[in-house]
């Protein structure tokens, strides 16, 4: 079990470092010690379904994407589909249910934030719900200017030959090289767009759509039968609840009322400890819904800062 810091009063305490850090000290994602740490040796608190903000049953976040970033989140996940106007958009399950706007607009918001925060490294994990060619995503990255920020691994020539786990650059190197955006796509990535990386060549992840508040497992869900060796990993630590029994499948929605407990040090720490016991290292990402609830100081503690 992890030993966590006591809750802090301010939401900004999700960030990696105290606001009192000396201005002359180089900072990377808010903390000097992260400048020399490899990207693959950092645990990020991630915003699951980051674009879907609001109070509808299908929404996963309360804070706007910019406010998520300002609160210290440096890992954003979102679903994409093509909407009825043939626009690649951030859509939850489908664009009739929840269309949060075009991917280009979303990326433009991130681009402005990166410009305003030059010592920050950001990761974006996108789902490819319509199994589009990555060139469709490239168009949005170019239109927003975010292709200029994206990291290209030097040895990535095919999606089956990822950058080795221990060869990732440090945060300081990513910042100095002006490659402060890391992009992953769950399906369809290929070398034609070298900065859009194949999620499952680099990561395995735990099961999602969890309705058990104990989160008493850390098994590999995707890719099926994957080896953990050489892969980073994502822990899906967000809780759903069943609202309707279906003939083919149940209807699940985010459990907003339980988020304070789900996101708390005890719950996250218990699952992280279980995962660390299985794989010998802490997860690289812990994805949460409603990231402002119950996670004060957690990101710092997970990175032993």
C-alpha cells in the first residue's frame, strides 16, 4: 500500500510541484527532478474521456479541457468518430449521443495551452472508433499546428518495432527539442504518420467499464494475451454504474457520485499497489473520471516527489 500525502486545500496541488519553487530552477511538468526522468518512468494521472464535459449522464469530466490542464493533468484521452457532417470529431460512443466538437478545435485548445506553458509535456491518447486511416488524423494535427509539437521516436519505422522502454527521452530532452506532445492512437496507426504512435505497441491496459468499486484486479485486457515486458501500462481506474439492463449488453454510465472515493488515495493506492506487485513497477498512467474529485497530491506521491 502506498503512503499518500494528506489532502491539500487547493486543486492545483494535483500538479507535480509546489508553487513556491524557485523561478530560476528549470522545471519540467512543474518539478525540477522530472527534467532528468525518462518519459517511460513517470506516472501520469490521466483524464479519461477528457473532451466530454458537463452534467449529462454520459459526461466523464466536470472541468473544461483547459481547466484539466491547469489542474495538473498532463495525459488526456478521448474518443473520435466522424459526425453527420463528415467531420472528425470528439464523440462519446457515437456523435448523436455526445459530440464535443471537431478534433481540430480540440487540438487548437491544446496548442494554445502548450504555447502558454513552454515547460510542459503533454500526452494525447485517441481512440479511432471508425478505424480511419491515420492521414485523417494528420489533417487535424496540421490544421491546428500541433504536428509541429509532436515527438517522433527515432527508431520507429513500423508499428511493430516501437521505441524500447528504456530508450524514451527525458522530459527535459522533450522540452529542449520542442517535441512536447506525445500522441497515441488505439487502432490504425502506421508509419505514414510517424508521430501518431500505436497505443498497443507501447502499452497494455487493464479492463475498462468496471462496476466493482474494489478494483480488485490488474489483469491485462488489451492487447489480448500481451506480454507486459517492454510495455508501459495504463490502469483504467474509473467506475461505471449500470442504469439499464439490455438484451445484448447493459447500459453503463460514469458513477459521478462515487468519484470522490474512486479517485481517493486509498482506492487508487490499493490498485496501484496490486499492479506494482504483479509487474514490478508502477503504472505509467492512471485514468480517472472527474479528475478534480479526491486526487489532491496523488500525482506527486505516485512519482515519489
